[in-house]
C-alpha cells in the first residue's frame, strides 16, 4: 500500500488505512491460530498486527491533516474540500 505523499488525496489515505486495518485482523487471527498450536511463536504475527494498526492510525491522521490544511508535505490537496483539489469549485481546470 504505497502512497505518493505529494499527490495523494484524503480518500487515498483512508483507503490505505482500511487496507491496514483489514491486514491487522488477518495478523491477529493468524497469531491466535499459531498460539493455539505453538504457544509463544505467536509473538511474531502479533508484532506485525500491531504494526499494521499503527500504520492504519497514521494513515487516518494524515487524511485528517489533508482535510484540515495542516499536512506538512507540499501537496495540492492540502486544505482542499474533502482533501481533494478536484472537488474545489473555485479551482481553474
């Protein structure tokens, strides 16, 4: 789930956040199955699941920053309505 931070819209970040959230569920289910059979080896997928949750939260926060106009990376969608400059009725196309 690679995003170009210089051109991404808020919806791109929200899609990535949902993908990371789905991935975290898969990691946690795998960790539970591994824990049932192999006990403490489940720590490995558990760490990946926690990392996916952190990435999901980060992507959601970046979408909010784009919508609020506080995104720190130069991006034409920063502060645009709904985080997408193509939604701006005053922009010249």
